[in-house]
C-alpha cells in the first residue's frame, strides 16, 4: 500500500492510498482522483517523508499545540494568517462540521428559499433544513431577517469517504 500526500489546484492538502505508483498514475489519468474538499481533479503528488515507527510515544506535555487534546468536542477552530489556506487539520474540522450539518438537517433541494420563508412566517413548522438558493434568493432572505448561511458542500459529503 502506497500512501501519498496530494494537493489540488486550490491548495487543499489530503492523503491518498493506492496499491502502487502505477495504480495512482492510472487513476489520475482516468480522472478518478479528486480533492475531497472541493472536488478539483487538478491533483499533484507532493513530497513526503517515510514514517518510521521507532516505538517512541509523545507524552501529553510533549504533544504539539493544536493537537486534538486541545480542542473541545464539537468545536471548529481555524488557525493561520488571514488569506492563508487551511491545513489538513482545519480541512478535517470543516468536513466534520459539514457532515454533522448534513446528518442533522433535511435536504429540501431547490425549494430552500420557499421553505425557509414559510418557516420564518409561521406557515410551516420550524426545522433544520438545507438546500440550494441563488445568490439573489439568499440576499432577499437575509433582507427579510431570515438567518441563512451559504456553505460549501463537497461531493465527498454525499457518500462515505474512504
């Protein structure tokens, strides 16, 4: 098994597991390798160092800051300078948050604006929904005082990510 560090054209870093270098190159040539965050297929292989398991474990005091132990459950914390690209930890946190949102909302598709408006004015029972709205519909909802938030929905959230 070959584990490769990959990067899409939008600077999203992720890991890919392949049977061999030929398997990676074949999948790349057929357009089967894509970024799990933005679905971009402009993927390049990044240099990586081999992992050497020497039996040494980090003690909690020696763990680098920003480790999973520093984060409270369910929190999403982004670090870095303004305009910088999120690293793998931030990307993973975003995907976890989006998966949680998908699991806890109803997809109303392109009827989102109508449903959100009906719930706001009491015509429908309030519930957590998600769906698609045009930029104009989103602005109109916000102007009416209806809380909506555009979110990226990577294709990876529609199916189990392996």
